[in-house]
C-alpha cells in the first residue's frame, strides 16, 4: 500500500489572484436555452468519447450533437458516431445523450480514467497571495440526483424474510444506493434492489458503478474495490483484483423488472444479472454490503429493496416495511433507512497560502459556523419532533475540523455534510431523520454518513522562497475503515489507500511539495465504510520540503488462524493464533462461552447471564493461545476477540466458533 507520497508537478500553476466565479447556474441556463435553438450543422472532428464536436471538452454542443442525431436532423458518422456511444454498447440511444446531460449537470462525469462516475468538480482559481489566511470551511451536499440508504434493521431477523425493506417511487434520473445488513434470520436469504416498470412504455436503466459483497470482512472493502475498479491493497488480507464494471444499459418493458444489485436472475426480466451480483445468497451470520450508481429514464419506475428466500414469496408484496425502532425488546433506532434529494456526494474546497514566515509544523487555520439545539438531549422531544427551542449559532475558529457527526452530538461538528433521511415509519407516517429532528427513539440522530462519498478539493499556494510540503491528516474513532483516493487537478488517481482503525494520533496520509511562487491542487476522495464508528477530524500542516507522511505505523487488524462461524471439535485442545504485527508491543485475547447464539449487534453479549469467560490476558507478548479441551463444552458458541496494541492504541478482531 502506498500510504505516503511526496509529489512535485512538472507543470505548476502560478499564484495569480483571479476571483472565483460561480458558473454552475450559468452553465445550466445556457444548456436549457440551447435546447430550443434552431437545428444547425455542427462541425465534427476527431476527439475522444463524449467529445462530439472535437474541441477537447465535453460541453453543451456535444449534447446537442447526439440529440440531433437521435431526432434524425443531423446524422453522425465515423469518429463522431463512435464518440457519441457513451456507454460503449455499439448503439446511439437516449441513454447516451442523457449521460452527457448528467455530466453537464455535475451528476456523473465522463472521461474519467479511473474511479467513480461521480467525478470531482472542476477547480476554481488558486488562493490569493496574502499569507496564512484562515480558510472558511463549508461542506455542500451535491444536488442533481438522489441518495438511497438502507441499514435498518442492521441485523435482519426472521420477521424480515420476504419483506420489502424499502421503496422508492416515481424514479427518474441519477441514483446512488448503498446498504449494509447482517443475516440473523436463521436461513440463507437474498437481498435485491429491483427496478419495476410500473408504466406502459419501456424504461431504460443504466448501471454505471457497482460493488456487492456477501463474504469476507464486514466493512465492505471488496465492495468498494469493485465499485471504484481499484485495489485498495488491504495490508492484512493481501492483493485483490477488483471486478471492473463497464457501463451497461438495460431496456425494461412495461410490467417487468430487473435487479440492479443482488437479487435472483431466474425471476428478473430476460434473466438479467447486473454485474454478476445476482444469485449470491447471504448465508447465516454473514454481512452484505452493496453500492450501486445508476440512472433511470423514460416511462414510470419504482424501486423495491427486498429480503427474501424465494422470489415467488414476494410476488404479492407491495408495501414497504418502514423504519423499525423497536421489535421484541430490541432497539433498532440507531440504524436508518430512507432517501435524500442529493447525489450522495459531499463537496468541499480548501485553500491556503504560505510564505517563509510560516514555521514548519504549523497547523493551517480554519473557521466555520455551526448551529445546534442546546437542549436536544434534555428537552424531552417526541419521536421525529423538530428541534426548535434554544437553537445556538456559533463560529468555530480552529486548526482542525470535524465531519461525519451530528452537531447535536458534538458541538464542533460541521454538520452541513450530514445526509438527511426522508423515510416512512412502520405505520406509514412520512418523517425526516436529521440533525434538526429527533429520531424514532427519540434521540439525537446517529447519522454518521457511512458509505457517502466525500470529495475535498485542496489548493496550496507558496509565495515564499523555499519549497514547502503540505501534509494532510485524518483521525477518527478506534474502529473505522476509510477507502481513499487522491486525484490530481485533472481528476486522475495518483494515490490510493485504505486507512484502517488503530492508526496513531499522527495520521498524516499524503504530502505534497509546492515550489516557490507556485500552487498545487489535488482532490481527496474517500468513503467511510460500513461497520465503522464514525466521526472524522481533519487538519493540514505545512512542513519542510520533502516531508513524507509521518504517521506512526498502523496497528492492523489481527489475522486469525480460525475463520468466523467455524465448527470445531471438543475432542481436542483449541489452538488460537494470529499473525504478529510489527507495530504491536502486546496483545489482548479474550475467549467467552456464550449463553446463546452470536449477536454482534449487542455490545454486551459477552456479559449476559450464562456467558462464561474461559480465557483473558490483556498484556501477552505471544501471538497464540491454547484452550484446553477440558474448558470446551459441546453445543455452545464461543466468542474469540484478539487485539493488537501499542500503548492506548489497539485494533480488534472478533470471530465466533461453534464447539461440536
């Protein structure tokens, strides 16, 4: 894994102050006006796919060129025709011209060599030349599409089999859908999001990026490898070749449906299997993680997300389950589902200028405003009630900033990044769960923005006489995984990494050298994976040129010799071992005989009545443990938890085995 990189550009940009202009509204207005201009001949020259007029960019005229071709007004040929085939299926269809439209609106991006179609926006001009001004931080939820999320209930039970977990009506345009569920139903099930043609005309479904994981880690690392088409090079599991998905368009006739992720191919229209994600049953106690970006056009469509054992058993199910808060004494109110009128991308831009007067190791200053309900946890609000009393507006002046957390949980959290959830309760009531309403418990919502894409653009300008390094840092809770890409100013991926839990306080992950009188621009794109304990603190330091990312080595998740849910005989001793970690000074190992079946959603399961701790050592240096067969009892589940640690830093791995 390349976790550190110092980069010098061969074509730096001068630090010239040109005021940044907000051009999005102008581009959209021009785009709308051009749709109604008289049809004229368009000169077409050699270019790349999407660049129909050959001027080196994908613009409004390219959209019009494809549109006129479809209308029969202007026939494209040769390279012009080839470039108009956006999805590469050998045909020019409405999906191709819609793709260019979505590109112009910033919903998707064409021409990216690597990574998601939800491409970073174009950079503005470099920061002006006054040194070390505080950067105003503002996160903006990108509009122009819709984000759908399902994590409720996180641990699916028998009540959830053959149930529609979530419904999305009147679908049209771009969608980003993510989900995470563990199977505690007692049997193997399928999870599938189907797009149903509810109208009388054909609809077109175009799938752009997809990743689906039903085995392996619970964070969904393989899912994001496939979604981005890159290997994030997990240090504790080795190399993995991602499944690179090509944009594919599907035509769905009236009354038919396809699964855009998961599901079963036997019941789907034309037995379509999108991205080979269908027919992957989710075994008992396994976790499913999925992410898919797609567009829907034409006719009338509805999205339906099912948990089922047989497609015939859900053929008559028309109503969604709704947001579950309590069931059989279990609290599900901290897990959410629903949709939001945003693309699922969070944008932010940062810019600083330094000169020689700025000392090394200086944290660059930021400021931002927060607004929170001072009484959110104490005023006795009812479920889903709006926080409208004692609202506090405050300005934060600091050298770091805080994301992925409701401002009501931490009054230093920016909060403008947090995705709201518009959802339906189990009794059919339409509600919203966000930082400004109580959730269904009621409590301050635990909306951590798991599986939402962040794209942070950085501009660094050096007006001094010495080359300086700008070092980016990220720190979060003890259990987290972040999949992260670094892109250059043109959007090309120049570094990729996986930041896993257990990283030390010095969490620098990227360093960029900027020569005197020059500026550099990069984008940091990342996703906080599922099953992480969220909230992220960020900061940037300026250092001496050539400074590498200097964080202490990460303590990686221990790799055990046993696999989760493995059956072991009680006739011999139980040998537990794990790979030694270079950064670890000691290990903790705990083995507990459980009173019942495994329940990872219950943080207190090891202390429940009837559970017995058969081994515990909090400071051992050996990377192995032997449990005598005399301490093993047939017919019981055992929980094994191992942590690699150094001082107060530690990284845990927990598995369950069954003694037969």
